[in-house]
C-alpha cells in the first residue's frame, strides 16, 4: 500500500473516522508527510468541522457559521474543491458563505478524558473540545518514587506518567527544560561588544539534557500542559475557578462579606474566555474581570475617583475604573479602596 492510501485518499479518511486513535494517527502521518518529507497533499474537509491543507495541517472551523451546522447533509469526507461546489450548489441564492479556521484543531489524543465529567473522546465529539494551555515549573523529586515504581530518568517520567496520563498532555520545554541550584554558574562571560555586555554563564541553573538524563535531587522541569474539556465543561470550569480567584482577591484585600454573581464578559464575548463578576463586598458593588493581561475593576461610588486616587499609577484608568496588571496590583488597589470606604 502506498503512502497516498495511508493518509491522502478517501480510503485513508474512511479508516481514520473509524476511531479517534486512527484519526490521531492520520493527522500525525499527514504532518510528517508535509513538514518532514515536504510532500504536497490534497486538501480535504472532514465531518464539516475540520479542514486539512496541502502542508500537513489539520484546522478546525470556528465561530459561526460552521459548515456541518449550516449543511446537515454535507458528506463526511470531501475534497476542498468538492466542498466549495457543494456550498455553492446548496446555498440560498442571496447568501454567500465564508468560513473561518483555527490553525489548532483541538482534537484530543484518544487516551485522554475530560477532567471535569470524566468521559472520553470520540470521532463524534472531538470537535467539542476546548484546549487550555499553561506552562508550569514542577518538581521532579515527587515523581522519583511513584507508586513504588522508581522513575530514574526524564524519559521514565515522560513515558510512565506524562504521556500515558488521562487528564492532560504534558511535555517538557524544548529549550533548557531542567533547572537545579547545583547547575548555577556565576562565571562572567566576556563579550566582543565590551564590558557593558558581559553576563553570567548560568545564573539560574537551567540545562538542556536529553531524555536519558538521570533525575537529580532538587531538579525542576519547565512543562507545557494541554488540558482538553468539553465546551460546557470548560465554561463551568472557567466560572468556578475565576469565582474562587476573585473571591480570594477580595478576601486578601480585607473585605469580609463577599458574594459574586457571574455576568457577561464585557471585553470578549467568545465562549472560551471566563465570565466577569458583579461583586458585593461589605455592601459595596464592583464589576471585575480579565481584559487580556489586565484585570478591569469598576465601581460607581461618589467617594471613589479611580483617576485621582491612583493618579501616579501607570495604567489605564478613569473616574470609575482602573486596569490592574495582575493579582498583586489588583489586591493593592482594592485594599486602598477598602481603607477609604471604612
């Protein structure tokens, strides 16, 4: 059987749709063909929800409209040309459709489950996955004696725990993933540009070992973590985690009687961003929520003018709102407000 039939034919996609594992394998095979062997592939539309390009990428249709939802009778497997002919043929005469794709398909690995509802993923529901990505520095010492199994090397940890777990996909950073105080080197490195540009050789103790590296006491790893949740599970997860996050902030700022009510995100109305909250704290009302990298704090009170109160702060502010750059600043601003409202 030729490579064509393995990943770039109608037959290949028919087989891929028999299981999520097979679909994962086809996506990987197309990626290898396009990015490693530089083959030019056919373009496909699958399930009316995913677009496969000629370079080896699998992309997901996002936002509205979604082809599968607009055209319920759309065939599961189509070339890109046949797809557009179908769209033109079955569209209303006064309607011209355009579709948007994300470069991230969000298709979960077949072995994962949703950490919220504990159910698995299939070909039929993989389009419903929402991916959360975060980077964490984790201690490796806690893995060296996991359930009476000694994990001596970085490869042991990755293959025994991270790559076979059910909650998320864990991968160490490719560049300088391991840190340990024992690797700190304060040697001054000279620069051809002069003394001004000298630096310390390894002031924080980062190294880039291979997977056979033996874990040492004190080792930490920089890990990328991808978690896959169903759309509704993701919304519930965001709402609960954000609610606790802001409850803790108001508590640390000194407020006592605090209630939070979920409300519409006033910055981004997509279904992936967390909601905002109307907060009643000691009988004073706030509106709080994230705007990308800042926390928006709003309050209508004749006693509080944010622009005057925080005149020296280099951030966006108005008479009834201010942007806090992170948790620490948010607590600082709310503490100041709390002291005025006493």
